């Protein structure tokens, strides 16, 4: 079963507010803000080549499920597509709307969104599906409902890598024990999946996997190592939100990458097609009626 990650309650309560660490953006125009984010995506995200290839071949209608402040919306629009952003948190959507008034943004639940069946050619969802403690199946069924036949799901979720299985997870279990013994409150934050687990979720919800690859940043940045080892691999003077490795982290990254790019990556990226017509809609989800968004 997926590994469950817990963090201190005060941290969990602010997970939707990571944009508040972007102090560099306070005096920036919307265009400049998204220019920086898009250039960082181009320079640092390992998924760029795959994403560009997957979205080639004409203008597509793309939903980002869990869009936050819209950095991926901006990037996908710059690739020539029409986007809609969905998020359940009002504050990041307000920020996105203020900086990019032309964005089409909808506040709503990713599992019960107000969209008609088969509304989109593509659904993009990056580091969202892991936040459902009972598993991502309800979200995936909703995404299946929204996609046109043979529509494309681009999904990124946290990966329960070898490094996490052998080291990080054991350290976390000790942390959870410490919290129980000292009365410190922790809260669920995410699931971390093996490839077999995600393959099974996708198969059950009507998707055929077309491509899988590790997701991380390009060296000398790292998502996985930075999340798992924190200050041990980051410069002491690093600004909040920095992913650039210190000298020790760079040595680790080079050694581990030689073993395998999967060894300590942050996530796993899937391209999957909605192909199974017999998938049943969960009876717990209401039928869409009035109030739908085209």
C-alpha cells in the first residue's frame, strides 16, 4: 500500500499557502511573474520534453486539476493551448486572477467539479492525487469522466523511491513514534506510490498507461533529495523554497543518479489514455446538472 506521510499539524494547515514564500514576486507584474515561472520550468523541470511532445499536434482544451497560482497554466498556454484551472483554495486563485485576468479559473472540488462529461482533450494534474488519504481513485474517475474518448491524462504523483523505502521512511516512522510519545499532533499530508500501485489505480479507473518516467528537477536542483534530507543537502543561506543543492547534496545527487534516475527522484510522471468505456461512475458522486461549466 502507498506510504502515508504525516507532518506537524501547524505545517499541514499551511500547505495551500506555499505561494506566500514567493517574497521575490511581491512587486512584480503578472507577466513578469509568469515569465520567471515559465523560464524555471524550461530550465529545471525534467518533464519538459515529455510534456511538450505529449501536447504537440494542434490546439487542445486542457484542464489543470489543482492549479494553485497557475504557473503550469501559463506554461501550457504558451505551448499554444486553451486552459482552465480548477482549485479548491480561494487565495491562490485570487492571486492568479489578479496577475492574469485572462485565465479561466474555477474554484471547486477536484472530485466533484462543475464540468460536463467529456469536456477536455487533456487533464494535467501535478502533485494533487496524493492528498486523498483513501487513495486517488475517486479523483481519477472524475478525470476519466471529464476526458474525451482517448483523451490524455498527464499525472504526476510522489514516488516511493528506493531511497525513501530504504532510508527516509524508516526515519519518518521514528519521527511519528517520537510525536506520539511527546504528545505532538501530526496530520496526514500525502501518499507516496510505487509504480505498481499507480498502475493499478489507473487500470481500475479506465486508463491505459502510455508512458512513465521519474519526475524531479535537473541538477544542481533536486526535489526528491531536498524534500527528504532538507537542510543536510541545501545551503544554509538558501532562501525559503530553494531547491539548489549544497556541495554535499551535489555529490549525493551525482552518485544516486549514476545508480538510477529513479533512485531518489521526487515523483513519477504518467501519460495515460482514457480508453475503457465500461468504467462505472462512483455512486457516491452526484450527477452533474444545472451549474455545469462548459
